[in-house]
C-alpha cells in the first residue's frame, strides 16, 4: 500500500496543521465572544444601581417615620408628665396613645437595622460591579483590535488548509478515505501510525507476526489490532 500510504500520510500531515489552526481560531473566537460579558455586566450594574437607590430611599422613609414617632412619643410623654392633662379620662386616652406610639417606634427601629444593612450591601455590590465593568471595558478596548486581526488571519489560513485537504483527499481511494476519516474522529485526530521494528508507534504494542507480515507484503490497508489505526511501515 505504498501509494495509498504516502497519500494518507500527506493527508494526515495536512489534518494535523488544520486541527491546530482550527483550535487557534476557536480560541480567538471564544475570546472575542467574551465581549458579550460587557453588556451583561452593564445590565447587572444598572440593576444594582436602581436597587441601591430603592433601598436607600426605603431606609430614608423608615428613618423619617422613626423620627416622627420619637417626636410623637416625647410629645405625649410631656403631656402625661407635664401636668397639662388633669382630666382622668383624657389622661387615660393619652397614655394609651403613648403606649401605641412606643410600640410603633419599637417596630420601626427594629426594621431600621436590616434596611440599613441591605442598603449598604447593595451600595457595595454596585461599586464592585462598576469597577469590574470599567476594568473589562478597558481590557477589551486594548485587546479587541488585535484579536480581530488574529481571528481574520487564522480564518484565512483555515480556508487555505481546507482547500489543501480537499486536494490531498482526491486521489485516496474512497473506502480508505472513509476509514481514515472515521479513525481521525475516533482517535482524536491521529488516524495513521508508523510501524518500526514490528512495533506500532502510536500505542507501542508489538504487532503479531501475521499482522507484521501482511503489512510488509500486502497492498491492502492494515490496521493495528490494538489501537485500530492504519499502519504504515517506516
């Protein structure tokens, strides 16, 4: 299988270069697609900004309500203990109102702590996202032009290699090409293995004597009984 072997070896060499270049192109495109992170970060930063505003406004309303209740409690206590209320029924009503105001004030003050923490957490998250977004935008502005140039160049090289592969495949018998393509997929891009001193250099297994003899004498495709690759004598 000298002629077929030479054709397949040439095809294998082209495929190795094509695989490497395609991997490089895929990596460049993956880095370019990282630009999609910027709109996502922008949206998250805007959402956190709005959340921060809402939480600070909520905290401010609670603080105003608490201040108003404190003033109301002080006012009622002054009426109770200042001697301005002398009627027993009126005094009882003021005392009841004061007790209710105290309960409301206690509830308002209990809600201030969680609201203040929520506002601080949101402000911190907003600042972190804003900083991260600025860093990403700076990095992207610096790297994007170079990445685009490299991606276009790699894509052109892939197109050339694909044409070269098509040319290298033309004279390979159809059945051998089919087997080669199947092995290329199953064996992670390496379908051909050289044999040296009766050993498959892909899996390093010594060939049975019958298989080694067939490889020396036959023009037909011989595959390794262990790894399945097409064998080519050195």
